[in-house]
């Protein structure tokens, strides 16, 4: 069984930056894409950013221009650089790795990001 683990969360002031990292415990066969989701208290989990193995990226509108996703397919690692953080970015951030043509995923346990003065 593949384990996926995130790191890099924490407390930051508005306007600050954080970099999240995620790695799989071993190589994922037929990796399709990697992404970051988040879930704020009382809200549904939402896609933040996603990158395909071909390098195509997409972002939710609220983070466009502030967050950057990058990945290393060979190492099955994915990163999320978050700049200009705002209180509304506060959430648990989850790493997701899609495989088998996107029909199945591995999820991390989540890392808390709190933006507060």
C-alpha cells in the first residue's frame, strides 16, 4: 500500500508564504496527476491546484496568481508554493495522487494551514 504524506503547514500572518510538500512512499504505477485540495471548517473539500504528468496545471480561481504547483513525476512528489496568504486560505490541505487513468487516488492525512494575525 502506498502512503502519501504532506509537510510544510503551519501558522503564518496575512501576506506571508508557505511551501507545502508531498511525497509518496514508493513509486506509483500509472500516475496520472497530482494535486492539492483543502477543506475549511464547515465547508466541502475543494480542489486548489492540480498538475498532470504532462505538466498541465489548473487552479481554483481564488488562488490563481498566488499559488504555484510543481511536481516531480519520477519521485512522485508534489509541491505547493503559497504566497500572499489570506485568512480565507485557512484550511487543512490534502495531497492527492491520481493513478489508473484518474479512476483511483491516494490521499494524504492533511496538513493544517492557518493564516492569522
